């Protein structure tokens, strides 16, 4: 898979490209990331990529010309173009899976007060990584790339299959050595080696955590008979 990141801050990605999973993805030919400097598509000796907003108001707006020229320099038949914006659809694990199936993902990072709206028709979607405002789309791009890289075979699939959101539930609590930490014990069931009991305990704790913190996920779920029974047990505790 290829990912092209269009940004006015290419240096943000220097250490990110050397992070373990991204570097492993590149080494195994699972992923090819190119960072494109939008500024190099701005004409004039000052390479201005921003200007003041029509109608007045605070801040500067990224000009459409350099952004669309940068986009056209990487666009191919199989590209899927994503523009980061707080007003976009919210990013989810399901989207990460969708993106991991793409041949070519183009991620456009805004800055200042955002990008001239006339860039939108050149994009397949606007994407937000949450209800807060970042200074630029670079952190959003890293969040998307990091979550996609995990699904490309850079880590063992058993590691991702049971993670939060993968099956519509949050992950159960995990423990490692030592067995006792400042008076807190590892739950006894995890020490016994009974795989069926461990599976059931983990499912129950997953349901408990999800019901407590994300009841919307429980409401949206087709609960199995076992899950209904475990939720009843939790209510009665
Ligand atoms: N004025 C814009 C607004 O009110 O929606 C915010 C612009 S923000 C300061 C600059 C850029 O950061 C945006 O164009 C976008 O690319 C990126 N950005 C900020 N928050 C984001 C979020 N929650 N998700 C994705 N991208 C975000």
C-alpha cells in the first residue's frame, strides 16, 4: 500500500517514519510512505501557501492552488483522498480497516484556519480524529497511518484481533509480572491455565468495561446468548 501525505510541515514526519511499525512496514514492502511538501507547489519567490479569508475574520487560509497541484502530482486511478478537518466524519477502527484495503491513500493536512473550501470537491472525504481542534493535520495523519500500519501484517494478527473496537467491544484488562503489585493481585482465573475459564472471564470483563464506559457500543451490538447472560451476572454483582 502507498500513502502520500501532503503537508506544509514535512519535518514533522522525520522521526515518525523511523518508528518501529512504520519502518517495519516499509522494510517488508507492505507500505510505502511519501511526504509531499505543499509549499513546493506554491509559485513566487516566497512560496506563499496562505492568504487572508474572504469576508474577513481571524487567521489565514491555505490557498487552493498549491494544495490541488500537490494533490494532482500524486493522484492515480486507485487513489483515495482524505482531507483532515474537524468537521469531517469521525475516524474509527472500521475506517482503519477500510483504509488498509486501499492501494493508495492520500492524506491532506490543513494548517492555519484550514483550507480553502474549493479543495473539497477534489477529495473523497473529510475526516476528523475527534471533537477537538489541532493546529494542523499532521498529528491526525500520524494517527491514521499508525492505526492502518498495525493492520497490514506488521504485527501478529492475534495481537490485533482481540483489541478494543475490533469485535465491537473494549478490551478486557491485561496483566503481566509481578503477580502482586503494591498489594494488587492478578485475578486468580488468569493463573490457572483453564483456557475456557479465561476466555469467559475476558469476555465478561470486556462487556463490563464496555457497558461502563461505552454503553453506545453495547446498544449497537447483537448480543449473543452468552453475552446476555454475562451482562445479567454483571448487573447482579
Ligand atoms: N478553523 C478550523 C475549524 O474551526 O474547523 C480549524 C482549523 S485547524 C486549526 C487547522 C487544521 O488542523 C485543519 O485544517 C485540519 O487539517 C487539522 N485539524 C484540526 N483538528 C482536527 C481534527 N480534530 N481532526 C482532523 N484534523 C484536524
